[in-house]
C-alpha cells in the first residue's frame, strides 16, 4: 500500500512538472521572492559574489524582474548548498522545481511531526494533512517562493530523529534551521543547555559535520563567499529599519524608532522565561514536548520576523491535534477546528487586501493563545512528558 502511494505521488509530481512546461511558453511564471535565491545560486555557480546588489539586479532582470532595486538574499552562505541545483537551470524551470521541492518539504515535515505526536495511529493521519492544507502560511510561502518550507522540514526532522534517539541525524537537521536562526533563538539557548546537561555531544557533532559539508559544497565555486557574506552583513542596513510585525517594532513606533534597544525587550523576557522553564524541567527535558512551545514563544517575541514565517508553527499545531483528537469529544473537535479556520480566514482577508506587515502583528499573539489554551486542555493539564514514538499521560 505504501509503495502504491509513493508511485502515485511520483506520477502526480511528474504530471505537474510536465504540465508546467505549457506555462513556460506563455512567460507566465511569476518573478517573486524565489528570484533572490535563484540569482544568488546563479552567481555562486559562476564564481561571482552572490551578495553584490549590482550583479544580483542584472541576473534578476534577466529573469524578468522589473524592480529598480535588487532583492538580495541575506541568508548565511551555507544556504546556497540547497539552492545551487535550482540556479543551474533557467528561472521558469527552477521556479517550478522549487515549488515541487517546497511542497515535498511541507509534506515531509507534516509527516515527521505526525510520527512524533500521532505515534503508530495511521487511521487519523489525515488530520495532520487537513491542518497543513488549512494553514494559510503554508500557501503563502509556496506562493511567494520563500525558503521556510525547508526550515520547517529541518525543525520536524530534528524532532523526528531526536525522538528516535538518532542524535547525529537530529543534529544534521539543525543546519536547515540556521537558515533563519532568529526564528528559533530560544531553541539555540535550550539546545546548548541540554547538550551539556544530558551530554548529547552527538547532536553537536552531527550539526557541525553537516554544517561543514554544506559550507564546503557551497563554497566550491567561490571560496570567498563567507567573507563576502560578512561584508554585506556589516554594510547592509540592519533589518531593524524594516517595520516587521514584531512587538519590538510596535514599542519603537510608540516610544521612538531611534530607540533600537526596545526591539529586544521581548527577547529578553523570552530568555528569562526559558531559563525559568529550564530550571524546572531540565532533569526530564523532552524535546517533543518542549520544542513546539519554544518555537511559538520565539516567533512571538523575536526581533525580526515576517508573517509567512509562521509556517514553522505547523508542528505545534499538529502536536495539539494529534494529542487531543483521540480524547476530545466530537463537539470539541469541531469547535477547535472552527476556531482554527476562523483565524486563517481573517489572515486570508488581510493578505487579500495587501495590508502592510504590521497588520499581522496580532496573529502571532493569537497563535500563542490558541496553542497554550488547547495545550492546557490535553489530558486536562500540560502535556510535558512525551515518550519516544508517542505520548504518555502525565
């Protein structure tokens, strides 16, 4: 049965890829956020600086961009190893291939998360799929061509392999999370504390080895890429100049945009909360139980984030659904899902009206409340103990 499903998925993917060539002839492939990744990969393959605005603008215009300013990829150099294959082909082909890859990454991340929280129950795995296709940020990142689906796969992969005590592979998945490290700032602190507390050196070894391989492959055609990245980071205007939907941005708008330290107050409070939580749970730390909560709080308190980054909340939502689906009465299931759809519907309305990023600030707090309320209702208390391959009541 699994073989048949895999074959059907492959056939469907090949059919979609074949049909996409009809679109190529109409020049209808959108030039969106993916063009920044494609241009950087293109330049890296040619041995040029993938962070030079002038070079990037030329490549992006060749792809069909009509923007006056280039869209520069500011992700770390090892990100390029995941982008190089797409830079080897023309932009339309690369964009379709990227869409299929991102879609597969979402499916894989959803499946891994369900394996952690749904255990061996395959009869209700459709619940995880329903959550994924109903979660608006999934569609937004796919439509924009953003890299977050790969980050989601890395997050879910860490959960999956760590839950099965494959710590080296779990560490290797962390490399994908470093593509946007600010989204997981609480995770990095907890990871270091946990490694020293539990002596899980294999996680760090796996992460370091995977990172070294990624950097080596990415720098093969352009060995100076690390220095070029540092140069652009030092000279580029800081992201704090952008009005991203964060609490820190809201504080600066209220008390003065020149007071940059206000941007980091929520992060300081988040770190203080984490240290208190670590002190309580360090001797019985479970990543399957703790990581979704860390991601939810990190995303709501970080100093720099975009709305579509909320796609990394998918494992947290699956944790709630997988744990509560088997114990909640039908009426509560309907009520929870209706609220979930309601939140996504409001977000869809805001996206359709093309409102500025700050209009989505409320949604981060909304997901925090949604997650905490229903996490609390699992077994009538916080589900803070997760055994490998499934959940156990505390």
